[in-house]
C-alpha cells in the first residue's frame, strides 16, 4: 500500500477501531465515522484513503454513503 500521512494514519486507526468495536463486518456509514472524528481535514483525508485503496465504496439501494475497510 502507499505511504500515509500522519492524519491519514490516525483516521485509518479510528476506522479500524470502529470496525472491531462497533461493527465486525467492516462496513460503515460515512456520517458515523465523521461524527466520531475531530479532524479539520476529514473530507480530504477520507478521500485520500479511498483513492489509495484502503477503503471501498459499497453500493446500496438507499444511496447511503457506506464504505468498507479493505
């Protein structure tokens, strides 16, 4: 995988913690993670993880923003 910045690494660790504590499937809603994190650059950090292949968007019937940790 590609190198991560400090903020990206911190966000990835929070997502991993959420996965193991709240939801063992690894699928989570964007808004759930955003409310747990206090990053000023959350959107760009999240998009960087998505673009680097750490996260994958899940298609849903209700068009909700759900993602999976790879």
